[in-house]
């Protein structure tokens, strides 16, 4: 098996097989096919040597294992960055940030089965400020969140299609999952007014939970609070990474568009 690892800057978009290839190739000759699965504080990591302070189990992996699409779920890694550190005079690679670690590369993976994360039904494009403007203004003001950000989320979620239904069962403009719709008392998930209001309420709660961090709030809206907790940040799912990139781009576009369409403020009349 050919082995390589160079370039110290984090690189986005690399898949788990590349990370596993690096881990396998970085081990010593005696451990060439061994990767350690380490548990600490309810989170799992992979490393080329047992992590100090973690409970680690050696996993012997065949060369062809890096080609398997389900290896992520089987190993249960919960981090999206590969780190390098010195341990007992040797260079060790792992997916947990430990003291003295240096990030080598970042990676994304497909969302594991059963997780709600998704890339969104909407496509990045020109802002659509004419879609349900009153509903968005009202909900944003009522629940204390940024109107432009709320619209960006809706744009990515559904493309403003009130009848949209995702493959995972989310519905309406804000793509509410059935349990979320029930939590906020939504009688008709396809009603733009009810969907936007409930989505704004849910987002407001997430913004409070993450102390104003819109990136984490968007990640939780997409992948769930549990995933953000497990990963201690934005999950490395490709779908969630793509989703957040779309939301951030559209948020900037909607802020500019809404600023252009806002009525001019009235100054004090001259005496």
C-alpha cells in the first residue's frame, strides 16, 4: 500500500478513507495495520497509538478497509480533523486534539444512516426578498432573530417551497421535522405562516443555546443538537458542511438585498 502525508495546513473536503489511509500508513511497521479506537468523555477518536487518558482498543484493519463506505459508522469517529503530536519520542496521528497537537488536515464524511443532517433542497442563487416578506419580517421581529439569516435558512432548506417534503420527512418552508412541528404547536406544516413562525422560534432557542453563534445554531438546525454536542462543534458531515456554507453565503446576500429595499429613515424636519 502506497503511503503519503505532507502539507501541514488544514484541508477541507477530504473524505474519511483518506484519513484512514494516513492513519494506517503512519503507523510503525509492527503496527502497520493497527488503528486504536479510543473513548474519552463519551467521544470516540482514532489514533496510531493509544491515547494517554483514554480507553483504547486496537483495531486491525485490512488494506482494503479504507474503501468501505460504512467504516465511519463501524469505528465511530467523532472528530473532523486529523492531528499530529509527539508521544514517547514518536510521531503519532489521531483525530482528537490533545495537548501539543498540530492540525494536519480536516475531513468531511457522509452523514451516518438515521441522522437528520441534509444539504438542503434550496439552491444558492439570487436573494428572493419577495417570498413571504411579511411573514419573515414578523417572525424575525417577534422572536428576536436576524431577518436576513432567517430567510437564508429558509432559502437553503426549501427554496421557499411551502409544499416541499424532504427524503427525511421534513416539511414546509422551514423544513420542520414532525417532532419539531409538534413541539411548537404547528397544526399545518405546509402553512408558510406557521412554518416560518415555528422555524424562527426554534432558531431563536438555538441562538440562545449557543450564545449568539449563528454557525453552531445553523449546524444544530441541520444536524440536531445531539450531533453538535457529540462533535463539540459543527459535525464533519458533508451535508452539514455544505449546508452551512450555503447559509453563510445567502445570509450575506440577504443582508445586502434587504438593506437596498428598506425604506429610507425619516430625519427630523428642519425648523
